[in-house]
């Protein structure tokens, strides 16, 4: 271990706004500190400051002390409020200073916008629901082009099953559009009735499915997110084709750590509902944290100590 490694940490766990009291963040922080000791730094984004001096990128702590960039970083960032002016700017700064991110910037950005990831997945030939969205036009103009009935409506920035609902027909959708938030576009997706209220969540780390569970909604709801009161059944190995599809989805997006949600189809196949860069898991999923540590180890073995780059 070099003096630089011990002074600033060769491996960072970066925790974004709203996640510092999170159980998963605490589990990871404890595991990182046990595995890496003085080589590890657990840091909140609010504790870091960025700068440029004489053409050199700077990273500063709350006391204004200069920090060396970590060799490897795993960032837990909440996607609903993720900002290119804050969290993404930090990741760009670290990458420019030579840090290897477990989840690279392009992969994180693809998971922030639900249509971006569908673009990438469809272009790679992976199965996704038929989907339409709009840009500057009102949602009503998109509806007027024709939609499947019923259809699933979701915000491109939705999270934990929020801002997702089933519209029975175009008339109903036109009737509620004035009540919907207009700060982000919406997706209109084909409704997969066979998967109503249930999906399959696969946590993928470096090309391996390390946790698999099926989700079941409460009270007949459309969404089966645990945050919305859904229940789950642990089922690794029960759906090997689904696990392979989830691994492929994570690879296409470039994610080292991903949570892939899949929809059940009547023929036994699956559609990719969405892919998440900010993954959470329950205490029973004991393989996830060790897998993330192993992912960091692999990247440490491949990297040299980063040096600030001239600009």
C-alpha cells in the first residue's frame, strides 16, 4: 500500500444526497471499511469540492485540503434528482483525474432517463415493450397519434413505481393529462397483461446474476415495487433465460452494478421493463455486497495510481 493510497483512499464509496441514512449504503460502507481499511474512503457528495488551478484539476475536502483522486469509485446516486450540474459533474471530474468508475457516466445517464435506456437496449436487439414518447409537444398530441389500449403511462424520470399508472383508453388519458406533472416527458407503453402486478428483479454485478427475486403487487396494483407495498419471493435459478437477459442488458448499458426489472410474457419469455444503476436489496441478498467488493478489486488490479490531467 502506497502512502498516497493510505492518505486519501484508493477505493471510494461515494454516497449521494438522500442516501446517507440508507441501509444498503451503511452495509456497503461497513464492508468497504473491513475489506480495504485505510485504503478506503466513504464520502458524501456534499463533502467534496472541485476546482482547477494552473490547468490542473483539483479535488478538495471541506477544509480545503487537496485530495488525490481514488483509483476506483463506486457511486450510489439517487436517480430522480440526479443532476448534470452536481453528481454527474463530480463523476466527470473523477474520470478526468483517472478514476475508474464501477458504473461509468454514460451508463448512469442511460438509467436516469427511461427512454434513453430503451433506445440502447432496442438498438442492441434486446426485447423491450413497444413505447412512444414526446419532446416539446404536449402529451395530448402524442395520444392523438394513436396509443394501444389500455396502455402503461410512466414518467421518464419515475422512481420506485411513482408516476406510473395504467390508462384504460385514450379518452381517459386525455382526461387526466392536465393533472400530470409537465416537467418531464412521459412514456406510453404497451400493457403486458400477463405481467400485471408482478415482475422479476435481477441484480447483476460484473456479468453475474447475484440476486434474483420475483415481485408481486399488493391489492391488484399495476406496479409491484417493494416501496409500494409489494411482496417478493427469492428465486435464483428458476428463470435462467431471464437471468441471461438481465446480464446482457447490464452489459449493453455498460453497468458494473445493475438492477434489471423484467416483465413476464405468456410464452415464457421476458421483456426488459427497466434497468437501474442505483440498486437496493434486502438483507437476504447476501451475495450482492461481496460481489461489488470483488468488482472493485478487479478494477484496482487493472489500474495505476491516477494523476491529475492537464486541461
